[in-house]
């Protein structure tokens, strides 16, 4: 039986290791029949991403540093030549300096603030611009956010402002690309102990509180985020755009 994403080419940006949320999404997509096109940033990630890609049928691994326009253009050109069409873009990229993810937000440096915005928010715009030219049959874009975009999570600091910018960018992309039948949405996941999340001071406390306060009395897994992405990027989500889908065991509904 064909999967929900059979025949799709899915460009997935942000797989760093097997604990990445992007890897959970890639596995869910592959299970549903999509061909996964994985990007990596820098030679240090190449071996890891290549090894993971070996677990996915017909996958492709390509370099891309989202802070460099020439690499985004090279990615677009390579995909146009080797794949021809992109149906889905997953943007799971975020970065801030460790010193900006602890202590007082008021002490954030100008350079640190701008770096977080460039890598964590503007990269969505740049990647969407490149991928949309290959979405000749329409398509779907999904990015990853967190509830700190709207509420204060101590130590999340500069990344919270970047996530707020990311969500707003997603809505504007939904507006701009809608006439081309390209949808844009975000998934706001509960805390997952990824390698990058460990840079946030107090992550263990985040997870503990979620487990105690969320209606489901737990946090969520990569697989649950991946399955939510399948919904948004398959025909099941064809009428959904410009939305933030919370996959957080219900934590965001709680007031106290």
C-alpha cells in the first residue's frame, strides 16, 4: 500500500545526528514513501549525515550553509539537475551562542542577537526562496519552533526572540506562496533532549516541568513530531497554512 507521501521529494535541512528532531521527521517521511534529501553544514557533519541517510531508501546528501547565498543557490541548482522537483521543505535549523542561552537576556550582545536571527529565522526565508522555485506542483514548508516565542522560559533568551521572528516569517511566507499552492506551517514541539537543546541551561528542569504539568503528563518524542509533519506535508494537511501546530502533550494550554 502506498504511503501518504509516496512520490514526494522532501528536502530536510537540520539533521545533525540521530537525536535531531529533523531525523525523526525524515524517518516518518521515509516510512510514508517520501524520498529524503538531507543537507549538512560543513565537513564535520558529512560522515554522520551520510551514515544516517544510508538508513533511508533513495536518499541524497548535499552540502548547504544557510548563511551563504552561494551555497543555497548551488543546492537549488543541484536539486534542479538531479531531482527536478521538490515537494516539501523541512527547516529545522537554529543556533545561538552558548553564552546567550544562559544568564540575563538584557546582557545579550548585538552580535549574538543578530547571529541567532540570521541562522534561526532568516534562514527559513532564504531556504524557502530557493526551494519554492522547484515546487512546480505546489508544496509544503514546515519549520520548528518552541513556546518560548510567546512566553518566557528563563535561559532560552535570544533564541526565544529568534523563534518569534521565525513564526512571523512563516506566516508571511504562507501569504506570499499561497497563490502558488505552497503551504507554510510551524510545529511547536515540547522539549526534546537533542544535542543542540542541551546548550540551553536548565533543559532538565524544562523536561521535568512538562512531565508534571502537561495534560498528558509527559513530553513528546521525535516520532510524534515526525508524524505531525507528515500530516502537514501530505494531502491530509492540504487545507492548512500559516499555522503553528503544537505537539507538546498539551502543555501550551495550561495557565497555572
